[in-house]
C-alpha cells in the first residue's frame, strides 16, 4: 500500500439554507443526482495512474475533481472511504521501460513518487487505500478463480498464450454506462488498444482477465498460469476488496467511460450480483495545442515542470478549479498568471483585521459545490467577498478567519 502526506481539513460551522446532499452528474443516468449516503460513510473509487510518465494537468484535473468530492462529503459530516489503484504493471509501462532501457519497476516507483509529490503540493487529501496492481496480484487471481465458477470465463484457443477472458457482453445491462451500441463499442475498443479482432475470442467485446507471460515480460505464478492481470479486473478486485460491493461512486477521466468503466461495471455485476457503484462520475479532458493532453501524443504540461519553474501549487490548483470539472478546455499559460493574480487578491485580505461578514459567502460556496461541483461559482463568490472587503470599511473581526477555513476546507486552497 502506498500513501502520501495527510492533509488537515478545518471544520466549518454549518450554513443555513444550503442543500443537505452532494449532487453530481451520473454518466449512466445522464443526469445530476444525489451521490453518497445521508449519513455514515461514503465510498469512492477513482482509477489511478499508470506510472510511466509524470503527472500532467489532465491527471491533476481528475484528482482535484474527486478531491472536491471528498471535501464536500467531509463538510457534510460524512466519513469517506476513498480508494485508488496504481497500475504499476501494464503494457504502456513495460513499453516505455523497454524504450528507455530502465527497469520497469524502477520506472514505476520513480513516477509514483513524483505523482505523490505533485498530489501533496496540490493539497489533495490522500486516499485511505492507495493500492498497487503488483501487490494485489494474489487478490486478483482469487477474484478470477471465483468468476471462473460462472460460465462467463474461458481460456482463448491459443496454444502459446491461452489467456483468460471474460464474456462481458453476456452481462445484463452491458452498455448502460457509456450508452454506446454494440458496433460503436467494438469500434471504440479497437481504437483504444483493445483486441476485438483477436482470433479465438467468442465475442469481440470479451475482456482480458489474465494474460500469459510474453517473452521478456514480468510474470507471476498462479493457478491460472504464469502471467499478469488485465487492467479492468485489477480495478474491480481492488475496489470491491477495499470498499465492498455496490459503493457510492466510481470515478475517473471521461476517456475511461469506455471501455474501462463499462467493462469494470460488467465484471463487478457478475461477481457480486449488484451494480458496482451507484454513480459513475467523469471529469472533462484538458487539451494543449488543440488536442487532448496525452502521453502518447507528447503534448503535456506537467505539474512538476510548473512547480520547478516556481509556480505556487495553490495557484496551479486555482487555475484548474476555474473550470467546471465536466468541461473540456485547453490549457494556456496565461491561465496560471490569472490564478496567481486571483490568489494575490485573496491573500491581500489576510493583512486586514476586519472584513465584511462571511456567512453568506460560505453558504454560496457550499451551494455551488454541492450543486455538481460548481467550483467556478464558488471562486466567484470568494472574489465578490474579497472585493467587498477591500472596498468598504467593515468591522467583522471573525470573517477573515472563517473565510480562510472555508476556502481551505471546501476548495483545498490554503491562503
Ligand atoms: Zn480503473
């Protein structure tokens, strides 16, 4: 189990007249709906990185989105069991290691360390369970063994690599997460590195559970043969193990809707007889130079590069929060300058002993966040309070402290 440094979250007294639940856009439902329990513990799983390249702003945008979810639940008085995986063995990692001549496990541990440092700098609250694929191989094997008791698991007819597959398309409701029809799913699967055309598969959309060792690749001995797990079953096994069945939220970037989250949902339903999660929530994609930021295209802006160039991590955080989590947008360097200016305006109020009262602004921030994480509206509420406090003489001696705590608790920005 990995982790990063804990983050303290100040308690903020409750506000009058704000929604008592967090509502989010559920991809399967295609509507905004309350997510999380009314009391007790909320359970959330977010797909983690494959550690072969450093954290870019698209990743940071995703993990900040679910950090806001965790903060909103904590602010509602709920406990939160947040679990995240790290795919520390997978094809792209092995390919990158082969290209650079580095050992794959060394590359993974370097990149995990950099990711954790970036998350700490951005004040992302660490997951309770941050679990690697490699340490979970025994767990994944046990899940596949149990799934294999159904008629949904088979070995492909390939004498050299008789890999194990799951009959995804046989599961009732398959397609509900993405809303795609079968032909479209096959096309997207093919375009995203899937293997719909592999000879011997019973259905093009069957998903890989366990692949036998290829030459030169790491492999683990098991009852299934010497090999390693597929990506979807890794997330299913880790999430169910650490959260239990039918948890509240499955999350990730929108590029994970299909095939990853669709296939995870089918496997989890076959395994537990219940939906994997109540809601599927997805963050938008960040572009650079006109295209989605991605490692494969090489158009990346890295959190670590911005930090090295001297950017205040709180300004990076504000630059990301200035966009609604579901929107797709393009990173421009001026966005960091704008965030720096905003942070300076906010911090200027700290020099004053008094400000205008904070209660209405805190209620507006809470209302915005609980309404599908409208961070831009929350930032605008703070802007208005800062402007009013700077413009007029005021005598509320508690307001500055109350706002500092609320901005920290709800937005994760420390002034
Ligand atoms: Zn996943």
